[in-house]
């Protein structure tokens, strides 16, 4: 379900918006918010990530020697997920995306909807994130014009 209105969206965002995602803002176009659900020191980090309409993260890769990757569980609003070289996938409440290690990808909100997903960092050996270039407006606008 699309949510253009923030107040209406917040009624459906059951895991909460959290705080502005200032630590990673340089890797996002637009405003994002982070609400940690687990302590990163516990061995499994999960957070509710909220994207304002039009917000998306840069292309990035989750590296690991063994295991690793990321799990996205979409909880409110509508968004996009795209792997390099593949068509984008439309996301809504209930969508689940398992991102293998070493796959370049991005995810974020649709232009006209707030969007939240729980991001789970899959445990592994020597896990790192490589942040790459932003998703250009041209790449993003093609998706928005296709719906």
C-alpha cells in the first residue's frame, strides 16, 4: 500500500521510524531513518530502516569470506530492490528479499510512497560492506515511469 502522507504511514510502520540515519546519510539520496531492533554486539543485527518518498541507498555489496549477505523483510509502504544487471523488483508489505554476498544492489522507496523494511545482517566470516556509486536519477526515474 502506498503512503504519501507521513502521519498515515507512521500508523502502519509497526517497528517505528527511529532516528534520522545520519551515520550513513552520505550513502543515501533523500531522508532515511534507522530504528535498531537488536544490539549489534549480540551477533545478529536487525534494524527497521525507513525511507522517505524517493529515498534510496547507493549501490552496495555485502562481502563475506563465508556466510553473510542481507535479509530484507518489507513491513510498510512500497519500494524497490534491484541487483546489478537485473530488472528492479517492486516491494510491498510482506515482500522478503535474500541478498547473497558479493551481489551489487540497491533498495529504497518509490517516488510517491514512504517505505520501511527490516534489514538483517546475515552473520558470516569477515563481513564488510562496500558502498558504491549513487543510483542516478535517470536509473530511478525509469522505474517510476514504468509503473
